[in-house]
């Protein structure tokens, strides 16, 4: 699998973690974090080659491993967490989907050779809307394809992995089939865009509390709390 080009980056945590650094040191810090993500733990020579004379304050942000290389604990944690997440999505994809019935439409199934020499199993039996084509491992291939996930991220403006998983669950439940992985991926992106749009529309439809409504709600809450406190005091005062 290609090197993962992305990692979760919490901007608030970064800013609070480098408040004691000046702008030059912050530049060194973020550069070394990115280098660790791409190259792994960093030797002193690698650090000098990347940022030149590194600040002592920046080096304090890094630990030293058994081999004498430098690494940032939080960056390593996020790298490990993302790798674990991707592996879990792959395992979930392997477990998902309906198991084919033995000998069900066996003679209708055949292997189709695509132009790019990709073999897929095509089921030519009629589905709900005509010919149905069942994907073979499209989810597993897609959830580990970093370049494609990056393109999905740009297309929908949200982390792609959860939406790819949701689409996989959707097509499994609805028995929607696709002849090629390209068709599957195109449908995944368009489906995610529609679902995200629905979420935004639903959020806009929810009634928003005015200042008076919030004030009334706070007064009602305060009244209930006062009643509960009064009952507790009354019960304590009883002999």
C-alpha cells in the first residue's frame, strides 16, 4: 500500500502546544512533524538536513527512541490511530455483504476482461432495475487507495472514510451492483454528496431558539431546580 499522505491534525492542539515558540521555531516544528509522518523517526542528521540549526525549544517537543532517533509522541499516536482505523475498515469490508447462494444463477455468471486487464465477476441475472452487476472487493480496494480517498475528500469536503463505509453498507443492503470499480467509486461520491446535502437541509429545518425562547427555557429549568431543592430541604427538616 502506498504511503499514507494524510493524518488527523488538530489545529487547536497544535497552537496551544507551540505557544512558547516564536514563528521561526513554529516553522521548524511543523516541518519536523510532517517529516516524521512521511519518513518515520528522525535522526539528528536528517533533522539538520531538513531545518538546519534546530532550536532547543523545538527539540524538547520530541522524544528519543532506542535507536537515538527523534519522534513526537502525539504525531506517532495519530499515525498509529489512522493505520488502525484503515485496517478496521478493510476488515469490516471483508465481513460485509451477502454471501452468494451455492449454485444460484451459476451458469449466468462469467468473467469479463476489462480494457485495463481487471477481472470482475459480472452477474447477468436481472435485478431490480435490469441487469445487476456485483462488485468483487471494490470496498476493500477503495478504502486503502489513498489517492482516491484524497480525491473524495476534495469532492465532498469531509473525511472520506466514514462515507465510503456508509456507501458500502448502503449498496450491500439495497443490493445495488456495479460493473466496474470506477462505476462503484463514481456512485460513492455522488451518493455521499447527496447525503451530506440532506444533512445540511435537515439541520436548517430545525427550529432555532430566539433570545426569548432561551430565556424562557432557562427560567423553567431554574424553577424545576428550585422545586427539587425545596423538596430535598423539606425532607431533611422532617423529624
